[in-house]
C-alpha cells in the first residue's frame, strides 16, 4: 500500500437555493480542482483519472463533464460513481486502488452535488397515464424494507432511547464548533468563503424546530446543500514525504432498515485490519445526516466523542449528498495533525464506508 493524499480542497457548503443556486456541478467542481493542482504542484497533464461521486444528477457521466471543465487532458475519461451519501469516500478508495495497483499515478477523487439544480424525477406509467413525480428513489427491492431516511432515524432513536433533547444538544454543539470558523481548505466561489449555515443554535431554538418524524426535527437533521470536495491521490514516490497515507478503507452493506448504523461494521473492519483500537484515533470525522445517526455510530463503534468533528459537522453545514463523504476526507486531511484519523459515513440502502488515514 503506497497511496497518499497530498492535497484536499472544497467549496463552502451552501444550503440549496443559496449563493450556489445557479451553478452547475462543473461550475462547483472546476475551481476546486484548479486549487488542488496548485496546492499539489502538479500540472493538469499529470492527472490519470478523475473519479466523481454524484447522486442527484441526470446521468451523462458527471465526471467527464467535470474533467473537461477543469481543463484536464482529453484522455482523462472520468469515472462517475453513485453510492449516495457514501460515494465521496468511495471515490477516494477507488483512487487508492488504482494507485496501489499501478494502474495510475495521479487520481483526483471526490464528489460534487447541486441540490439546487437537481433534475425533477418522474416514474413513467406503463399504461400510458401521467408520469408520477417522486423525490426518494428506491434503495432496496422491498418496499417494506426501504424506509424514508427521517423515519429510519426516528426508529433508531426510539430503539436506542436517544431523546430529542440529546439529539438537539449534539446539533447545538456542532453549530457551536463550526460557527464563524475560517477554514483554509475552502476555495472561495460566488462570494462564499465560509460555510453558510452554521449559526448560534441554542437548546431553546432547537426545541422550537419543526418536527420531521417524531424526535427528528429541522434542527437535528442536516439540510440539503450544494458543494464540491476533492483530494489528490498519488503514488508514494510522487508524494515526496508529504501528505497523509491511506492506511485502509472499507465499504460494507448492512441492514437497509437501519441505515444509520451501517458505518459501524466498516469502522470495525478498518481498525481491525490496521491493528489499532478506537482509542488510538487522534481525530474522526463522522457524518451527521442526523444527530441520532452520528451519536449511534459513535457509541456503537466505541469512538471518543471528544475527538469527533472538532470543527463541527454536517448539522452545522449541510448535506450535499454525493459530496458529503469527500467533505469528511477534506476535513480530515486539514485537521489531522499527527497519528491516525478516521472518516465514516452512512448511506441509504444500508451502506457504510470508512477511511483510515495517517500523518
């Protein structure tokens, strides 16, 4: 294993309908890739492949569009990936596999999502009737085992007896850690150089939030957002002793009825293969699609809450589905000062991905 991450950048995360509302996915991604190459000291001609996670687009190989818009060589075909929320981390793991196998030397990997400009979705009627609009596609072949994500989060809260007040407290703390924080990893775009959503959330304000499903509310669930995030993965001989080593990674399936806990088996496998314990982690970036989901994963995996999302998480930023995993990798790259760092995320359909890095 010799793959290294030598640069990591992202846009700000902006709730849908905000400053990024008129930007296409290539508008979001191209400036990030330009900044990445400058940070890494690489010319565009050195890039062998770009892997792009995108969950809400309309096909057309988003990775190819991004590669062309970013001025990468025409030989860079672009590989698009849809594993929903986990896709951004999976893109990094695929880049590592290409580099470790010798198939590539330089790979740009990450994700981009425009919730603001996502296409409308309709299911056709085979009998010729009017098309039926839908928002959430099926994630399993069984309607009775394919829950709405917010309802699944509420079921998890009930089973684990995690109260709304506890979930709200997690969300309040996420906003507290993230509010007003200048982050060097952000590439300014459309006047946005800071994450737009973090605010002074208090327990009183959180208690007033509109319920979505039981204890799941607009305060303790992440908002839909637009963003792009990418890393540069290279062979060790190109890293020249800089960057973070990709120690391990795993994507595993779990019970689709309880998707929030899906990262736990992946976390356990990655740590076991590396021969380290949760207490050996200096830092962890855990996805906060819902406060209860993050809390449940932290508890079940035995992670130290004090080392989780030190500058806040998705509850204080937003959830740009296909880019969210890559955002965790970028945050970990910039925040891990020494030792081991973990990024972990859950995805619809019962999928969990974990990435282990070491500086």
